């Protein structure tokens, strides 16, 4: 009898987690409510509370299940023979999940970015799990013992992991029967990057980073502080008091510049995309081969993210943005990725790149470069902006370049 009860309890808990994942994907961590999760599956709120006492407990379980799913796929993929075969198996498992999701047979994995908005103890537990997963993936890729510090040991694994996390943003552009082609393009981009010849020595100075400091506490100062706090704590974890304390101003001063927190978040997204677009515009005006224009932007983005003073925003904050503004942000992001794809296509034509699918390469390169902030944040003090050329090399020339 106890065994039957346990099986039923586990089955109901998984049903609740599936419903929670759907709500979390729709509304983000700030919009996760036990009552809404209960309504999703026709239960009353007290029924959910029997399994999860509060929203944070449910959120931790959702993120933990997502991490366990990834860890299991790494374990399965690690049984393959060569590194290429292991990567192929890992990507196959990921793409199979999206095929099932498209048929309504699976629930999309929640984004992991807002783990940072949970309580400290929960954040530490989940962070330790993710660090272990990253290291196991690094061992699977045979970079765990690479000489040259953490950027060479964990950079390739981070590149692959972030590329996998970004798949939901663009996989709907492909039919299911094309997923094998997608997998092969991702493998080639990961292993060999977007280039077939070394970067020029002038690459680091092609695009100057935007200023990240300035006199006085103006609107830009609020955007700098808010962008950094959003990247560190997520939407739910960022408070107006935190911004005011960092800038040493009153909350009243905040409302002089912004009507509400939501308006500031949307402004941070808009400025992030505007900054990336400006770097791309500057690179496009240079009389350089297209692969060097991409290289210049990549170096600027990675240097900016690893420096950590004024990071470009991650997409984990998108669920908290209103539908209309979210559509605008996504449209601008697509234009940025389209620039990468266009330049990579031009590089292929000129012989500067051998990318099998510039669209897939653009998604991988853009996502991994933008996510480099997390690499610097997770290992602060061990990885910094001085490692930007090495991480850029991983993106440009692939893991085999190491």
C-alpha cells in the first residue's frame, strides 16, 4: 500500500512540476504563484501546498529538476566514444526534447537565469549543482585538465551549455526533420568556430567599449547599476533600495528618473540592444574582412561582459516584461543576430569562414558571447576582462583551437 501511495505521490508531484514549469516559462519567477499553478491542473491551492510549502520551494524544485535533466543527458552522452560523438549525442537528446515539446508530449525546461533571485541558501545549493554539471561537461569535452586556468577549462563547456540554453529562442525556425542538420551545424560551430584563419593582431582595438562611468547620478548611472543588479539577482531579486544604496541616493531620486521598476527594466533592455547595435554599426564601417568585423564585435561584447561594470542584459528577464515591450526587445535582438548571420555569410563567400549554417552559428556565437558575464560572475576573482581574448578565440575558432 505504501509503495502505491509513494508512486501516486511522485506522479502528482511531477504533474505539479509540469504545471509550474509552464507558469514559470510564461510569467517568470516574479509571476510564479501557487494558486495559478493549481488552476493550471484543476486543483485548489491547498493541494499544491501539500507538496510545496511556498513559491520558493516550488521554484527550487523546478530548477533542480531542470539541472538533473541536463546532468542525465551529459551522463548518457559521456558513454560515446569520441568527443564529437559525445557532443552529437548530447545535442540529439536536447533536440529530441524540443521535438516532443512541439508535439505536446513534453514541457519546456525553465530558464535558469533567475536562480539568482532565490534565497541565499537555495541559490547556493543550485549554484553548486550547476558548477558540478559544468565541470562534468568539461570532463566530457576533455577540457577539464587544460592548462591556462579556468577560462580554458570551463570556457568551452560554458560556450556549449549557453548555446543549448538558447535553442528555444530559434529552433522554431526549423522543421523537425531538419533537426539533424541543426545538430551538425552546432557541432561544427562548437568545434571549429566561425573562422578558418587566425584573427588579426588589431582585433582587440577595432571597436571601443562604451563608457561605463560618468560624473553625477543621471539616468545612465541608474541604467548601469540596474543592468548589473539585474544580471546578478534577476528581476525578482533586484529592488529599488539596492539601486539607491549602490548609487548612494534616496528612493525619491529614483522616481525622479523612472516612474516604476518595470520601466527601468525595459529601458535597460533597450539600452543593451542599442549598445550592441552601435558596436555592430562601428564594425560595419571599418574597411575589414567580414570575419574581422564579427571578431571585433565579439571581443567588445566579451570584454564588456567579463569586466562586469555595465553588462548587456540576459534574456532571463524577458518574462517579466510586458507583451508589447517584450516583442520589441525580441525584434531588436533578432536584428542583432541577423547582423552576425549576414557577416558570417559574407565571410563564407570570401573564404574567411567555413560555417555550414550562418544562422545557427550566429545564434550560438551571439548567445555565448552575451552570456560571458555569467562566466565572470560565477568565478569572480579567477576570471576577468583580461581573459577576453582567450574566450573570444574559443568562440571564433572553436574548442579545437585550444
